């Protein structure tokens, strides 16, 4: 009985997705974007260029494309945090929480206390 239920659930899902695709195909903005994509692909074929070549050409026209591409694949740096020990005046700057001196301070003074020493 479980197989028949699974079958009908998947069939309903397929019909729902088919309806959504039909609605998308009626959308004029999607039609316009698909026409543009086809035109670009035809140009690439006509001039025997790959998407990589096209990106290089576009990067030469607009250098910000290279920066956007590089930034898209990497994670943002953690913010720099500065902690100042009020007892010794010593400062520690770190981007992570696993700093040797901070760990020593946490053992000695407690985690919450050391966190309150954060400057920025």
C-alpha cells in the first residue's frame, strides 16, 4: 500500500511542477531572458568562444566583474576583535576565538569576564 501512496504523491507533485513550468513559460520577462541566452549561445558558437572567453572579454570591459567573481567564491573575513586585559594592560587582536593568550585569560578570569574586555 505504501508504494501506491508514494506513486500518487509523486504524480501530484509532478502535475504541480508542470503547472508552475507552464506559468513560467507564459511570463514575458522569462521569454525575453531565454531569447537573450539563446542569442549569446549562438554568438559564442559563431565565434567559437567558451563562457570562460566571454567572461574574460566582459572583465576587460568592466573590471568589477572579476572582483564580483572572486568574492562570490570566498567567505568574508571575520572582523578583527581587540581585547584589553584591565589587570595588565595587555592587548590581543584576533579574528578567531581560539587565541592562546585569550584562552589563558579565560582559564584565569572566566569566559564572560574576558568577553567583557572586548574593545570593538
